[in-house]
């Protein structure tokens, strides 16, 4: 009797597990359909980096400067004082930097091509640059995040320390901090686990 009860209980658990997995997969498919590609004033992951620079030059006007698209190390060496002052560095093969005329920590942004193939893999806008572009000086970060989420059909934007973060099934990660800085980057592809090699 106990054995039969155990088998029935096991079958019920298995059916519940399979049903939950099917529901999760369906929800994931629904997210992919509902969620829109994030395009910030014409800027998006995967676009041509030179085209992104042209958009930024037109977007941010005379109060900000936009560097040329350069190798990241060369870009940092031209602007050594800015990077040292702001305790930051650029990653990736190439990119360009946007900064306000004061060159301070709150007023900058950068766009990166991580692979060197001319396609944007990361867009970072500081809080000051976000406010300048989206005219959100008087908007609280909570409200900004809610509107961002609604606009792009994001299912959730969970809280992390000092901000919100979302990893999309569409292949990107979005982070918005409490100062409204935005970091949108392509997820790195998972490297398949390599088999163990026995040499003995």
C-alpha cells in the first residue's frame, strides 16, 4: 500500500513539474513576442557604430562633445585626465565618448563595439546625459523606470543595489541606476562547457 502511494505521489509530482516547465516556456515565448527592441532616440544594440556617432552628434548638440570612433586604448590615452578624474575606463575594441563641457563624472556616456566589427555592443548614458536627452530632470527614477518598462513591454525590472536590472531573452542586459544612468549591453554568448580530457 505504501509503495503504491509513493508511486502515485511520484507521478503527481512529475506531472506538476512538467506542467510548470511548459507554463514557464509559454510565458517566455509570450515575453519575446510582447517585448520590443530597445531603441533610445535612434540608438540600439547591433547598429553601425559610425551611424550611432552621427545620431549622438545631432542629439546632444553644442553643450556636449562627441569623440571620434577610435580604439578604446587610444581613446583613453587622448583623454587620460578625464578617465583618471572619473576613475573609469572603456572596455571593448573601439568606441566613442560623449561628455559635457565640464568633463565631470555625472556628464558622460560611451558607446562600444566589443568585437571590432563596427556594430554597437554597449550603450552607456550617465544620469546627467539621460536627463539631457530625455528631458527628465524633474522626473524621479522610480517613475522613469516604470515608464521605460511600459514603453518597451518589459515583463519586469527587478531591484538591485541602487538600481534595476533586466536580462532579456532577446539577448541583452539592461541596467538603470537610481541616478537614471542607463547601461544597455549585449549578453555575451554562453561558451559551451568543454569536455574533460584525460591524459593518463
